[in-house]
């Protein structure tokens, strides 16, 4: 770049502006992923308003004192780079050699590495009758055993039997399926999924260190043990000195101990971040909406509520609705639902919020992987469906959200379209096949809505960047 010229990057928030105070003689808009408004104030006090796109250049007679850059888009941020300088403008900025770095842009206009890949999914819909639940309403109940419970990211559920035997824990295919597999005990108390692993706490007598709380790490797919984390929680050999519950969330582990009713917050390496005493009988721990809830083991009762730094909150600040009934153990399941083992030893599932499930179905990855279950997975996408005479389903609305939620077994975030760059469908909006490609921008950045129609089953090819699946 020539002397006297400055490259100034600015991120403009939706519907907002930013003032650049950089005296000069000219301004060049090196990049903006959409049209912006530039309000140029000259060194002589004059002011001009210009609509500009990438490549536009201005050299007002009164020079430049400051420039207000305005993003007119009310929904998406805009990344902008302007060059303000004095003297002769370096035309190599436009006409010279250019080094291209592969990359893509999200809805905020930021340039990120191109990590796109394509998943090929076969989508089929089963139940198309919408079902609505209010907060705390029971969604399902299947027979189980007395114990504690926690859910995995893919929808499976582990029930920790109170009976001390070698192979008496149960792995359920889903919270609403009676199908289960007996598995070995994974530890004393669990548990939670942390990335690709299942973590379960156990009291162990270690060489040199003596009795400690240890976290057993298992592969979430195969249940093969990967290793252990020795924590900073020292224990004694007394039988009454036991671990009562454990969970993990937001990059930390929460562990309850019977002695002195201690509650620990641990880093993922096992070191103690915080500890409090006198938390009452913490037999079940649930983290929801950034709050830690402590439960009784035999009756549904929130003893206390804490923030994730272990500062006590009022029970009225609970992020879990009052669920009627008596429970031996409580946990969080897939899609933010509450799980409970009732006093009658049933595995029950409850809604934590008012929700409408629009449909359920199955999705298989045509590449051989993916989320395949015998029981259908639900979606809360805004869709409209009709069963046709040939048994196929006509679906319109948020087709991508529905496919991704059924495929992953979890609800999509509000900005899921910021990860989508291309879709190819067997039939879409009456065109067979149909391809929608946003180029280097995400669907959200390009303003492409998730609103189409098609008949199912059919195969969708969806190109996504990393971070959503």
C-alpha cells in the first residue's frame, strides 16, 4: 500500500453506524458485503451522503475529516474495510496482483476459514400430527429400575441402578423407548457427556495419593474406557464418605459429596475451582439455563439453586418448572428435557417449557454415518404437512431445520442458517432436482430463508461449515 494510505476495518452492527476519524483526501471502499451509506464530513465542514458498494471511490473537493459508515440492514452485521489516504491513490489496490485466501462469510460479514463439507441425508417423516406440551408436562414414561439417570447428546439415556451388581446399569435407545441394553457399572455416580466422552465419578484408593474422587472417561459411542481424571477432591476410606451426584456443563464439572454436604466445581482437568459446604443432601444435580439445581433423591424437591460460580440464588429463580410426583433421581435429557426415575421405577420425560412438536421422523446419512434409530426423532420446525394418497408426505416450511433436527437429535439454534451454504434436493418447490447455492455467503447472510416445499421421503445434500453438527 502506498504511503499515506490506511486500511481501516470496521464491523457495523445491524441498522447502526460507526464513525471513522481519519483525515485524508480520498476514500476507497475496499470491501463491504452489501451496500452501505457513507456520510463524509470534509475538512471545510461540508457534508455529503453517498451510497457505496465494494470498489467505489470518492475524493471530495473539501477533503475528508471524518466518515460515518452506516449499515442499513436491520438484521445482519456488515464487515467493512475502507482505505483513507492523501496524495495519489494507489491503483494497484484495484488493478495489481491479488492473493486469494480461501474463506467464507457469515451473517455478521466476518471472513472465516472455509470448513464447508456436505452431508447427504435421506429424510422420512412418520408422525405429522403436531403435539403441544406445557412446561412440566409429562411427555413419556417407560418401565425401568430404581436409580439415577442422565441423558446423552444423541438422545440415549443411561439409568444407574441402585443395586450393586456388575452389569446392571441400563442404556436406553431414547427416553421414550422401552428398548435397553444392560451395561457394566461405569462408576459410583454420574454422569454427563463431555464432548465425545461420558464422564462418571468414582471414589478410588490411589497409590501415594490415597482416597480420591476420580472421573472415569468412556467413549460415548462404544462405552470403552479412555482414561481417568484424578481430581483435587481428597476423600477418606470411611464408607460414609461417598460421592452422591455429578454433572458437567459449560466447561466445568459439578460434584457432590456426602461428607459435610460438600459441593465442588471442578475444571475439566480435575482441579478444584470452588467449594461450598452445607448444601443439604445433593442427591441429584441438574444444570439448566445457566443455573445449578440440587435435588432430593426420593422426592421431587429443589433444595437450592446456584449460579455456575456456586453463588446461592433464591429458589424462585429456578430454571426448572415444578414437576409433580416423587422421584428417585433426576437429570437432563436430550433437547433440554427433564428426566426422572419415578418412585415406581419408571423412566419419565418432562417438558421444561411450553413447546409444540410439529412432526417426527428418521434421517439416515447416505455416507454410512448419521443418526439412525428405530424410534422416530421429533422436530419443532415450523412446517406444514399433508399425507398424500401414495403414503408420501408433502411438507412445506422450515424443511432444513426439520431435517437437521431429526438428523442430529437436537433442536437447532436460532442462527442455524448461518452455517448453511448450499442445498440440493430431489424435489423442491416443484423443481426436480433443485439446487440452492449462496456462494461464499451463508444462507443467513444472503437472505435465503428456510421456506420451501417438497415431498418426502427424499434425499437432501446440505453443505455446512463447522460448528453446527
